C-alpha cells in the first residue's frame, strides 16, 4: 500500500474516532440547550461555554498525542491493529496525525463557540430593541 494511501486511511479513522467522541458531547450540548430553551440567549451562552470546554479538552489531548503509544489509542483499534508503515516511523506518523486532527477539531469547536457567543449577543441586543 502506498504511503499516501496509508496516511489517508489513518487520517480517516482518526477523524472518525474524534467525531464519535464529539458527537456524544454534542448530544449533551443540545440537551442542555433544549432545557434552557425558555431563554434562547442563555441557551446559546451555555452552548458556547460547552463548545469552548470541548476545544480545551481537544487541545489537552493534542499535547501528549505525538509521544503517546499509538497502540493504546482508539485509532489503533479502528485500524484493525495493522498499518503498512515501517515500524520505526509508525509512532511519529500516527502521533503527528492524531495531534493535527485534535487541533483541527479544537479549531472547529472554537468556531462553534464564537458563533454561539455571537448569536447570544445578537439575541440579547434584539431583545433590548424589541422589548424596550
């Protein structure tokens, strides 16, 4: 298997692993938002805080990713415990991919938080204009 194909396969399964975990966090965010639906600005503020927590958690996971044993990750299980990389390079390649993808998803979470903050401020401003 060519090196580029193996990198694409590892990246794919890394994204699946991270997005699966973030999906459970999204369920929690939506549940809290639904519970606060009586106050939409507050619901968006809570979602913004939760998205920022997700971003911080992803950054926290990205820091040790290059040195963490790749055989002890969920990605390794999703790869069926095989790779077509030289063993000497496998740790560096898989660890680097994990770090890059954690940071990319942290960036997405931070963008979501910014959108939620902006929406919250917009709804608060609209509330003041309409109900004053």
